[in-house]
């Protein structure tokens, strides 16, 4: 990790999911910022230049949908991990089109999520692949 201590942003409209992911990622010793919606995510990403954004793909924030948020973040060189209830094949297809760093279906073990996040923020993986 070196001196890079950029934060991880977790975006989900469910406070329970935000807190569960935050708790699971605490061992990575990174600042974690919780965002309840896409507008907050975009503002926080510009402010903090995160190492990674874990994004609820199913998020719908008025006109700001999960795919638009993900595309904008990827366009700003922010790694995005899609987190969704979508079926795996659809999630993989969307993640590849958007250029995400990784994706996983909700329900993936938190240990696996933490390990993939660790690899992404330490530069060990930069391609979209399945959980």
C-alpha cells in the first residue's frame, strides 16, 4: 500500500449494507466514506479522489442511475466495483462495458469482497472479472 491512503467510498441506499461493507473493510486500514446516493458519491469522489468506489449498481437517484455514476467515475480514473443483486452474467456484461475494476453479486462472502478490494487498491488487479 505504501503511502497511498486514499479512501474507499461505499455507495448504497441501504444503511445496513453500507455499514456491513464498511465493517468488513476495516482491516484494510483505509479511510472509508459512506455515501447514501449518487449525488453524494460524485461530490465525495471529486473531493477525495478515492482508491476505489464500491457502488450499488441498482441505485436509482432520480435521473442519476448506477450505470451513469459508474461511467462517470471510471472516466475520472476512479476504480469502481459494482455490487448488485443482478444475475451474475448480466453483472459481468455491464461491468465489462463500463470498465469496472471488479464486480460481485450481493451475498458474496465479505472475506472474498475484502480480499478483492485489497488486491484492487494495492494494484494487483485491474480487470473486470466474476466473483
